[in-house]
């Protein structure tokens, strides 16, 4: 795909990767995905395919449970609010862990961090599938979130370090794995969930165990370790005005994101779309839409206008989409369309917000990403149970109206803080930096 170019990725300071250590990568083609990269894209070491496979499974993590939420609630006699805590525990621990992933990976290395994350996902996904009550699943999803944070923080750096054909080939593989995982997570969850709500958990554990074994066997090299970062660096980074503004906006934006993702399954049940397969297909469309716009449309837009301008344009559209979902709460077709359109808008916002964070300060990219991700996931953790409480206390449309208002707050934060975002508008990202932003935004 066509991309912006920059002089070189080799000038990046050690440890400056988003959520990980892209400085471990060899110098490669950091510009557009040229013909040389295209020729070598399928001729990769087996270790690269092993990591790419694991990336697909890891990016399935959030959307996987969406189709089985009503089934879990029914089978375990849980309330919708209790069931939504599967998102909250996962996202809360992911967010907290993100503050420390750059510190951990800079000390033990990308490969060890990657494998620890994979092992945690396998253990906790299996434990969730064996659970007999919703409280246990909530706890095990928290452990899954920790594993996901550790894995995603180092996956891109690992692929780049091991890929043949330079950086461009690695980026194509990473983005393909990301898009595939986001899209098929809900679909796999729906298909396996049609057998039992335990199926998606067992399926994830099995697939990730295969990925773990493949990486242990095939990935022989650790790669150079980046310069260690201080454990307090992400917290101090939030004092930077540009980063603090974007993180605050992302917190409110993520409330809208996860109301759409977590609340809609319960809204579709009384409309005749409550089966795991039906919900899986709906959110497959959501995931596919998100993947397409995050990988292709967002870079296209930011080549033609400032990042802040993209945010000013797309955030109101997302707010309008959420309000429309509330107004169409009694229409299955209308609600499904809002989910699909929401996916298109969310993909753009995820990537552009994360790109803006990377360019907003002169901090190492891993530190900026850790700080931003830690804050934004708090919004995601709050939203699902808050949405069901609003639905119980008022009407089923209320959570969508509240989510629309939250997205407008995010817009207001960015507009009022626009004078601190000039640096975020000025940076020109390489292909590697765009891939980091896409991965950081969509995990």
C-alpha cells in the first residue's frame, strides 16, 4: 500500500518504539512498501510466520467474547452488568500493565516479554473456559489482559527483527495479522460459541499454545536489547501538555468505543439477533470495517490533512453514529448498520489518535505509547458496566446517548487543547511508525 516516507528509521533512539522496542530492528526499507518488499513478503523465516500467527490470535482477544455475552449471562445466571465485567477486568489490567511494558521489555528483552505474554494468555484463556461462575471468568480475563499487554507491546519489534526483505515486508505482515485478528475474532467467537460459550476460550488457548510452541522452537535470536527506561517514565510523560490532552481525549473516546462494542449484543437480543452466530457475523462486519479503515483509510486521510483536522471531522461523526444507534434501538437493521459504520469511524480514530501521541512530544515512542495506552484503557474499562447500569436505570437507548456525549467531550478536549498539538500535526511518519500506531490503537 502507498505510504508516507521518512529519511530513515535507523536514527530513532533506542527504546523509542511504540509499546515495545522497535529499535531492535535492523535498518531496512522504512519508506513505501516497494516492489522488493512485495517480492519477498511470502519468503519469510518460519519464526516470522510463527509470530504473525500469534499476532492474529492476540488481536482476536477483545472481539472474541462479544458474541457469547448473552449466552454466558443466561448459562451462569449472571446479570448483564456482571457479564460486562469481562471487558472491564481485561481492559483495566491491560491499561495498568501498559504503564510498565516498556520498562519490562527494556530489561528482559522482546522475546522473553513476548513469550511470557503468550503463556499468560494460554493459561488464563483455558482457566476461563473451565470456570463455573462469572466471577471466575472475570478474574481470569484480567490475567488474559496482562498477557495481551505484554505480547502486543513487543510483537512488532520481534517481527521486524526477524523478517527477511527489510522493514517494509515486516510491516505488511504485521498489519495483515492485525486486520485478520480484529475481523475474525468475533466470527470465531460466534462459531465456537454456537457449540458452547466455553468454546471461544478453549479455542483461543489452543491456538495460542500452538503459537507459543512455534515461537520457542523457531525464534532463535533475542535481538539487541534497547536502552532501559525508568519505571516512572510513562507517569511523568502525562505531564507533557500534548500527551496529556490526547490521553484525556482518548479516555472519553474509548467510552464511546466500548459502549458500541459491549452494549450492542444485549440490545440486539430482543430484536431476534441473540444467537452466538448472529452476533458473531454482526461483529465480524464491525471488525472488518475497523481493520480496513485503520490500515488503509487513516493513512490516506493523514496524507491529505492535519491529524487534528481528521480528529475534528471524525469524532463528531462517531458521536452522531452513537446517537443514531440510540434512536434506532428498536430496529435490528438500523442498529447493525450503526455498528458497521461505527467500526469504520473507530478504525480511523484509533490510528490517528495513536499517531498523534507518537508525534506530540520528543519522548521515546515506547514511553509515550505506554502512558497513552494506560489512560485510554481506563475509559474502556469503565464503559461496559456503566452502560448496562444506565440501561437498567433508564432505557436501553440511554447508554448510546451517553456514549455520544462522551465522544463530544473528547472532541472538546482536543479543540480546547489544539495549541499544544502543533507538534503532533507536524511529524511525518514512516511505514514502521504507522504500523506501530495501527497496532497500538487497535489492540
